[in-house]
């Protein structure tokens, strides 16, 4: 029974933290206000979560796991955050299809985990790690598509720059409160621009 009550209290904190973060943003969110909304002292709150970052991590971890598992399923692999994509090879058609499916995946997760995705995007370290994951995935294709006349170092820098810009655009797409089907269309169009650019660079 005490364990059940403890988990109920933990979920109450998470619910209060979501409201606080969505109202005030990451920087101005107050652990004191979260404690007040959870009907506990700040000291007791810190017994559940050591700091704001740990609390946010607890909020978004299930969503990050869904993204990771979804992409692993799309690539028919056991790849996870930090994986080596060097063994993956896609034609332009397959690359476009993969981009479409990743866009649909993100839109579906955003529909079911809208608050969590918004909180994820406001936390620089967490969305940076997610961004680097996408950058590694997309860099692999961009890297293969860049002219061979460029040095290895220059090709890698260029590919990483393009990949990071792609994820930055995805974050912008997720900021607006639009319907899931419209978001899927938007992400598909956005990803296809880059798929076409990468394809042209191979010619």
C-alpha cells in the first residue's frame, strides 16, 4: 500500500510539472510551484526528483523510448540512440520512403504525446541528444551523397551541418498546434526536399 501511494504521489508531481513547464518554460519553471501544486513541501519533492532535469527526464523518457523503438522498427534493425549507421545503404526511393515513414512516426507520437514532445523540445540537452541521433542517421545518407572530390573531413562537416538543419526544421514543424494529418503532410514535404537534394548530389 505505501508503495502504491508513493507512485500516486510521483505521478501527481509529474502532472504538476507538465503544467508548470508548459506555462513557464524550462528556464522559469519553479520546483517550489510544482511542490505547491502537488500538495507537498519542496523538501519532500526533492526526495522524489533530485532536480528539474531529472524530473523532465522522467516525463519524456517514455516518449523518447517510443521514438527509438519506432525508428528501429522502420529500419528493421536493433539500432538505438548512438548506433552506428554505416552499414545502412538506401537508394533514393528507399530514402524518400524512410523519410516519409519517420515523418509519420513523429506525427503520430506527437499526437499521442503532445505535452511530452513540447517539453522535450524545450530541454536543450535532451533535444540535442535526439537531434544528434537524427543527425547521425541523416548524416550517413548525406555523407554518401556528397561529392567525392571533397576531403573526408569537409564531407563530414557538410553532412553534419545539413543533418542538424533538418532536425531544426522538424522542431519548428512540431511547434505549431496543427492536426496530425496536416503535420504528416508537412513533414513529408519537408523531408522530400532533403531527399531530393541528397539524390541530386549523387549525380
